[in-house]
């Protein structure tokens, strides 16, 4: 009975490894599923949440300060015309992840789980890192991207990740003391990394 949070550099294999670990343990798995949960709770479209995550400090923030027309936002919002700003997003994410942890037996990838569940009993926090070139290769191999596409994806998501954590007021997301286990995926294959995380959870 445990909860595992996986933080990762983009292209280090967090989603792939997280799903492997969840399947091995028979745990529920949450990654992009969290976007849908937040959207449903806020009564906005999934696209709205995705846009907000990607555009931290960008189009979403410009709308909040009145520089983007509401008609643009209306095209993103669902028919129920819900509402969400960054403060509401963080609050909802905190509540949703906390509730998932209370149900136990879960693998949660990204979105500040290591902060939200910090100090919680029976919770393991893992960080996956990898060399930049290895992350590009991972995206090429596992997501059938060209080298150019993989390079752009890794570069842009590194920026997105930094922006997302700014919402939590945190910039120490790779600080070793936040985690029970840090895996350099340039040195581990997915199967070995899975074995280590499963052993950690079972212990």
C-alpha cells in the first residue's frame, strides 16, 4: 500500500516508467488524467487546462490582465462556461492529488506531486533525470518523432515545466532532498528502473 510520485525531465521516460510501475503493482496511474480531472471540477474544457499549463505567463496571463479578448477564451471554455485562473488551478490540483493519495495505491506523474504530498506517510517520491541528447533519443524511439521534432519537444517542455512550478512558487524541483530516489535514466534501462521503484514501493 503506497503512493508513488514521479517527477521527471521531459524525455527521461516518466510517463512510460510510471505506467510500467503501476501495471506491475496493480496501482492506478495518473498523468494527463489529472488534466481531465481539473477540467471537470472547474467545468472548463480539457483544452483550457492544457493551454493554461503551456502558456504560464503567456496568453492566459495576458487574458487575466485584460490584453486578450474574452471571445478568444470563450472558444476554449466548455459550454457550461466554468472559470479557472492560476490560483484556482493550483488549489484544485492540490485537492485532487491529495484525494487520490488518500485512496492509496497510485502512481502520480508530475504536476507538483512531490510538493503536495511531501511528508505524507507511505508515499515515495522519485525524480528521473537524463542527458539532453538521451532525452531526444528517447522521444525519437518511443514516440516516433524526427530528430527536429524531438529536440523541439524537449526544449519547449523544459520551459513549460519551469513555468508550471512557478505556479507553486517553487524553483527547487530538482533538489535531491525532495526525493527518496533519483534515477539517471542515461544509466538505467526502463526495466531496471521499474524494478527499483517497485521494490521501493513494496518496502
